[in-house]
C-alpha cells in the first residue's frame, strides 16, 4: 500500500485517528500549527518531537512503555517527522519564528544508541547553525534560536510550550512542571500563560548563548563519533 501523504495538519490528524489514536490536546496543537507565527518550547530532558530524527523518534515511541502496535508506532513516528518538516519549512519561509530551549540532559539521552544520538546532535547543530547564518546574512537579530541550559544550572521546568498565531488573542499553552501538567488555549494574561512565559524566561536566562550552545552540541556529537 502506498504511504499516505502527511503534508497537511488534517492528514496528520487523520493518520493517527485511522489507527485508533485519539488525543484531542495533541490534535488541537497540530490543527493550530499551520497558522502559528511563533512557537517557543523549553524541554529539560527530551529533544522535542518535531526536532527528532526518524530513528530517535521511533526509539522514543517504542520505549514509551505504552505498548503501541506496529501500526500505531508507524503513525506516531510518521506524524512526528512530518510535523518537523512542516514547522521547519514554515520557519525557512519566514512564516514562523521558533525558539527552542533544551536542557543539556536531552543531549546526553541516548534513546537509540550512540550512533543515532550522534546523528541527532548533528541534526540539531545544522538547524541551530542555519538559523544563526540566516540572521547574520540579513544583518538582524535571529528570529529563531536554539539554546542549551547546561547541567550545572538548576532545572526550572520539565517542558513548556507556547504557540502564538493568527487565530486571535489567545495562545496555546502546554506546561509540564514539577507540580503537574496543564494544557489548553488561554488568554494572553491568564495565569496559565503568564506562568508558562515565566518558566520559559527563567530557562532562557539560565541558557548558554546560541553560539555557545552550538559549540556544546558539536562537542558532544564529536565525542560520540571519535
């Protein structure tokens, strides 16, 4: 059977529904992404799904402890990779600004082995370098960036995502911290949105610069291929 297209948000959602996956919160995020203008994500210990290589994405899905069938695992991996292509494509076209704040722990987490992790780190390095080069060419501050919070800094959150877009004054917020998980569409000045922004600001303050972050990623990658 020919592989179905996952180019649109609707196709990605339908691909998951066809194999019996029902995740309204995740579907809401996927549906909003085509009209997103800014996405900021902070993740302490995991490379965000849309930035995972296919091999690492599959390892995360298969090692999640949720016993997915092969069909469900294939659908989840396919959608994860397709989301990455769509979001990075929108960034490349200037329609979306992306801010990524990673905990260094995520860079050391070898979910698929050393070789796959080296490829994952190389992929992240290429993305980060591309964003910096684009800004330098245009002589402006980078609209998108990838930075790393080093191990010696105390963690300020687990995972926080904010998505802003053309759908109105509200923003999409997903926050997983040490007191629980909160998710949904919220007003700009709501406690959920304000707390999420505060978490991301604290993580950004603790992070290395983009240049230092790129150097660290490349150093860790090189250590795995020596």
